[in-house]
C-alpha cells in the first residue's frame, strides 16, 4: 500500500519537473513475472523507471540503505521501502545465494523484479560488463528478461549529487528476451556468461552507451587509485615547487 501512496504523490511532481519519455512500454507485460534488466547511470534510475510502469517494480537494493541510525536512517529506510526496494547483502558468497532466493521469491509471486546487471552505478557514463546473477535468476525462475535503458538520468542527477537538477529523462524498453532454450543449465558458467553478454549487448544498443568489457566495480577502484596517486604526486611536488618559488 505504501508503494502506491508514494507513487501517487511523486508521479505528478516528477512528470511535471522532468517530463520523462518512454519508448515501447508495451514490451512490459501487463501481468506475470519478468526481470527488468537496466543500465545504471544514477541513483534516480530506481525512481524514474517505476514512474512510467503501471505495475509495481521491486528492486534489490544494497542493505546499507536500510540500516541507518536515528531519524534520518528511519526516513531513508521508509523511503526505499516505499519505492519498492528490498535490502540484500552484496558481499558475495552466502549473501549472493540469499539475494538470489529473494529475487526468486519476488518472481514466484508473479511480480516484476528490477535488476542492474552491472552491479553498481557506472562511474563515467559508459556501460560495463554484466554480472551473471541476472542470467542465473532468469533460468532458475523461468522468466523472460526485458532490457531497459535509462537515458540522461546521470545528467539530471550525477553520482554524488543528492538533489537532481531539472532536465528531461527517457526510458527505452527492449523486446523481452526468452532464454528457455537454456533451461536446466543454470550451473553452466559459460551459458550464464553468454546470456549475460546478450543482455548487455541489447542494453548497449538501446542506450547508445560505449561498452567496456570490465566490471564497473573494478573501474571505480582504478579511478580512485588514480585520484589517490594524483593527490600524492601533488603533495610530493609541493616542497620542490616552494623551493623553486623562493
């Protein structure tokens, strides 16, 4: 119930401010389970996608959003729950199995499940290698995967910005992908990689993003390492610069 209350409040406001457009919304079934696999440019992706889909979408969100302390933590938890997100532990191992089980339960109830195959937001607007969890979940649950490309959300709300700026966002919905030909092969890592790469290829075509055959988490780590190295270089050069100035 809270989901629909939040959506009823936010929809007219966000439609007025951001004028979201959507292509081929009819590719999303009016009933029955399916996975919506989206690129991930901005925090606001999980806000704008449900805005244009009449059905409820449940996203798997990192548990950190639900564990904050004090009033702010409670408000944050309430907001994420209200916009259809459920907490998962993304640390890997047993936590990954638990996340898979949560996703399968949502699909078994006949619902739409929203996933970001990249696993995290793109650090630079490019599309990164997908993780195979989306493929395994699709095979074990026996549901189609619908690729969805978010457009311009990183311009409206860049990473690190809490308040979005005015701008127009878009959503392109691709044709449902049927992987039933691989039924019973969810334990084959080559099959899972093939399925995941097919999903990412469709997302690349829909979004127009440059594809990078590297995990986004690794790219973020490389960017941070480069920043640290640059700061250290500035610090080490400072005495030399000062001596030259004197």
